[in-house]
C-alpha cells in the first residue's frame, strides 16, 4: 500500500488551515503547497506558522477523519474517558500518544491503539489547547 505523505499548517497570521506538501526554505520560512481548484499545473504556495506544522500519520479515527501530529484524541476505556495528544516517538519509531496527565509520550504505537479503541479527533493543540491542559493548571 502506498503511504500518503502530507502536512497541514495554519496560514501565517490567520486561523485557516491548509493541507498539502511542506517546503522549508533556506531562511526557515515554512510553506505548504496545495493544488489550485481550476486543475492548473501550478500550485498555491501558503506561508505557514512553523509552530503549527503537523504531519499526517497515515491513520484515520473512528469516523474516518485523518489524524495529524498534534491532534487531540478522545477515547473511553473501562468506563473512564481519556484525552491524548498525537506525537512522533523517536525511541519507538512510530506515532504514539501522550495521555493527558502524563509527562511524556507513550511507547505504544498509535496503530495498536486504533486496533483496540474507538479513537476520535476532538481538536488539536494549536486551536484547542484547553482540551489537553491538566485540570489543576
């Protein structure tokens, strides 16, 4: 199966998100290229806030919404509700989750969680940081 490699990012100085190919220029400016609507061979080149760039994990949630780096996921297990942040774990070499109230990213791959739980994207850390904050902060 061919893997989709794409990114998302928030357009600089706006709240609008775009999805496509990431380019990082020598001056460290981050841009995402997206196809034009008129089927032109040219692409739209959007300047992106570098802090918001996230890679597509290759997975979808329980309602087939694409899961990106820095998405916040919700699931219920054994009668308790959980919230987790999607992160890349270099030690594991896989997308993993950092459960709320945990100091670091876990070592269980996201793919294993998806096989056992109904994970649902409820937001992302850039637009909805309150969804991942500890209650006592």
